[in-house]
C-alpha cells in the first residue's frame, strides 16, 4: 500500500515517462543524462511511494504495466505543465523563451526557415528553437510523445488530441520542361493535370497526398498501378527529375524561387479561382497551456512564408 502523504518529484515522473517511452533502461538513462543505477533508484522510489508497479523489468524487455499505461498520460501532462511553468518564467509576460522543439515537414522547412530563424532571433532573443524536420505522421507521433512541442504541418491532419491553428493557404505551381505545351502559361485549370506525367514524392509525404487529391478532382488516374516507378524523397530531387525530362510536378509557391530557377525548368500557374492549394498550420497538443505563445510563433511563420512567396511570385508568368 502506498504512502498517502507521498508526493512524487518531477525527476521521478520524468524517469517513469522516459523509461515507458524508451522501453529500455540504458537508453532512458542516456537520454536523461544520468547513470542507470540512479534511474533505477528514482523509478523504485516512485513505485514504492505509490505502492504500485509501473514497469515490469526482465532481462530481455521492459513492459509498462496496465496501471502504468493508465497513469502515463497524467505523468506526461504534469511534466508538460512543469516545462510550461519554467518556459513562462524565463520570458517576460509569457513571451516565447527557452528551448522549443519545432517540427516542420520537408516541403516547408527549407523555404521558410532562413527568414523564420532570423525573425525569431530578432523578436524573441530568449527563445532557443530546435528544428526537427520529418514527415507528418512521424511528427504527430513525436508531438504525442512529448518529443517536440509544436509542429508546422499541412492541415487539417485529422489527428486526435491536437489543436490546429491555420496559418496560410499556399497555391501550387506547375513545373515542366520548357518544351512542354503547358510551359509558361498562367491560366491552367485542373484539367491540365490530365496532360502531364506527374512525378510525386514518396509515400508518407503529405504533398504527395495533396497532389493525388487534386488529380482525383480532375479525374486523373493516380491509382497504384498508374503511378511511376520513379520515387523521390525530396522536392529538390523531384525537380531535378523534371530537368532530366522524366515528367512534370507541382511545387508549393514558397519553394518556386529556391527550386525552379535552374536551366531546363518552366513554371506555370493555375488561373485565378482554381482551388489548387494547401493549408499550412501550427499543430500542438490539446493539453498544452502554451497556445497563446504558439500563436505568436505562428505569426512569425506566416511572415516567413510571405517573404518566401514574394520571390516566387516574381517568377510566375504574367
């Protein structure tokens, strides 16, 4: 039976959460920067104080007990509240300050980060941004596990347990070889997608899914059997494939100035009113108490996008 007067420490709760996430004592100790005996002692003290077993230990594996699984979300929420307390204390009036782990998808990160990091340094000098670039599902999982604080994703994600703040709508441009009949036009409709051999990013990239949805609206067959065997893990590689004559692609507007100024590329635009775009938003845990702070970060992200788009729009056909 547990001690009714017992109050777990933040360090003990962090030990429990880290062991539960890592499923390995050595990995958990390394992540926390403590010795394995110290980690074991902290966990044992927590279990003894509560009078319950949170973690089953064996020579081969670590298992979170059923009661441990029930208590894990509460432990995470407590740690998040403690971290938010420290973060707020470091800033003036709740301004962004201290370490902040920001997840960003690969089709956004390279194009807004130069301006975004400059804006952060100028307007929130006490903030220490830590950038994690990854695909949407991986970032959502990291967000749920508490490994990142907030993420910049294409929204809506359809994920549960998160709050989303839409930041901006971003149009797509069509990228082809200069000799393509659609090259350099500014009046394209979705029907134009029927005339293109589209190159897509690999599975897991939300940009791939967005282009497939546009193809479906245009009644273009992008079923697995109709897709090219050519796959790419980055937008830069896809554009290089266009240069090589392997097909065409759609590029977010913020990426045009960076990716589409090389020889062998022609940029076309959809006509006004054509719904060929994506929405990018800021995603955070619904349990987070830092939504007001993150909204300020979202304002900087939108400004960084607008700056990237200015240079891209200048390359579009008039």
